[in-house]
C-alpha cells in the first residue's frame, strides 16, 4: 500500500506565495560575525532598509510562518492517517511526551537561545523549495578563519527540523566553529530523493557562501545525525560518483575536510525489517525510500561497494560515531559501513560510546553540562586540521537539566 502525495492547488498556491525565498529571512540583531547584513540585501537575506520596510517585513514573516504551520499541519494529518494508530505508535507517543517533559527545563533554555541570541541567524534561504532554509550559529568573533560544520539533523525522515541542531550548534559555536543546520523536506512532503537533493543544495550554498559569514571555505566539515547521517552520506556518495564520472556538479567533494556520521544507518536493505519492529512500518518506510529499488539506491554502504576506485578516492576522511546501546539504529550499522570503506581504501574511523543510546550523545549529554565526549571528539579532528596549529577551546558548559531527570529520560526514551 503506497502513500499518495496530497498536494492540491491550494497547497501549491500557498507555497508559491508564502514560501518564496525572496519573501523570507529573519531580522536578527547584529553580532560581530554579521558581515552579511540580512537587511542589506546579503545572501539569504532581504533587500531594502529603513523604518518603512519594518512593517511589510514583519507581515511577510508572519505570513510565511502561517503558511508553514498550515502546510506542516496538513502533512502531519496526512501522515497520521497513513500510519494509523497502532499500539507501537501510541506507546511511543506517550513515552515521547514524558521524555519531553523531563527534558523541558533544558529545551526552554536552548529555545530562548535559538530565538533571541544575536549569534543565531535563522532561516537563511538556500533554495527555492519549501523548507530550503538553514540556521547559522556564529561564534562571537568571525575573522574568515573559522571552521564550518554543515549539519543535517535527524528525525526518522519524517519529523526532522533544522532547530533540532541548536544544542550542537551552540556548543560548537562556543568553540569558534560556525555551524549551519540544514533543513530539508520531510515525508510526506517529499521522499528520500528530495531530501538528498535538498541537503546537497544546502551543502553547495555553504561551500559557495560561507566566507560571507566569516567562515573559512577551506575548512568545511559535513555532519549528520540519525536520518540526517544517512541523508548526508547519500549526498556525499552521490557527489563523489558524479564528480568521478565528470558530470556537472555545484560543489566538490574536495571541499569537505571530513565527514562525521552520528548514530546513522547506511544500508537500508538491512535496516528495513529492524525499523518495522521499532514502529516505522515497512510500507511507510518503502514509501519514504521510493520503493524496493530505493533501498538499494539510497544505501551509502551499497553504493560504496559498487562505486569506482576513482569515486572512492575522492571521499574525505570519515568518522562514524555510535552508542553501543542504540536500539533505534544498532551500532553495527556504522561498523559495517566502516568495513566496506576500509576495504576500499577510504580513510575511516569508528568511535563507539559504551552504554550510550540513540539520543544520549545528541541530547542528554549536552544538557548535562561539563565535558561533552562527542563535541570533544569532533573538535580533535577540527583542531588537527587547523592550518595555524591553534586549538579552538570554549567555556565549560553549565548543566541545563537535573541529573535525576536525565537518568529517567534515558530509561524512558522511545528512540
């Protein structure tokens, strides 16, 4: 049973009217990194200026927010109608509610930072499709030498959103790293091909424009978490194959210093049944992956096996992070992908975190404050590649959620 994409004339009109890149962008307070002023017609911003432009700009922002809310709500109801109300989904929904409540003290503080910090540039437009936007997390000082991480968030290919990367963005920005969290169309708004295309276009935008925001175009890293790790790996492999074949490309794999995959799955043919048991039913997942052929086509591990030596030689160093207690995507997914890459001569490394679940590394650990293993490991690679040999350091993060709540969230987490 497939899922029909329910776009009618009203949806198209709303997207064309309110989700047009020329009408989007967000007014931000200026930080020292804002060399591209969004009110001055810079990349991803709006032209115009003066007080007379404030009211129309505010109205456009409100219209854009209303259109996105309408569209996402409609797609959510379409998705729920297709998923049905099986016991797995009901139990996971309840667990998710409790999980969110336990972590709410941290979410509120991170949300305040996301919406009100002058170091966050929200909804920079990178393409002409709905949700072709990215958020920029800027260090207090950007002098053109700042490393850049292009980050693709997870969300089971269904509930991904750029704001999910705000905690990681904040932590890395405190270390002097610019982070660009790329949004992309989710199912049923799009299928995996659309997601990979969006991510690739976002990466292209970063490669071609990050210098405007104070980033070093020679120090760009690609990172993805969960479904975002899969999508970004697909984009990377697809680009390497195209580049090796001499096809037209908008960004080169050589621009990527390293790839970080966090809790990702890279062979969909081996994970489809696992996801079904976890509640992402096979018929839904096949619709996301564009049918049985898509499981093969959009499996970076399989693509790597079938790619030419020239394509694989173009890949940057690959570091795969995974928790050993990850039940959403088992750590063997990263280990198997690493074996295939290593056999092909690609520089690859797997970092396993003992006892960590699917969300510990990305949510609970950063909310705990203090030393963050994942951030430290990412920074080791970035610092080793710094041309001037300096180590980027930052303040010790404070705790955002009490320990007992984090421990309980760890046990209740539906992921």
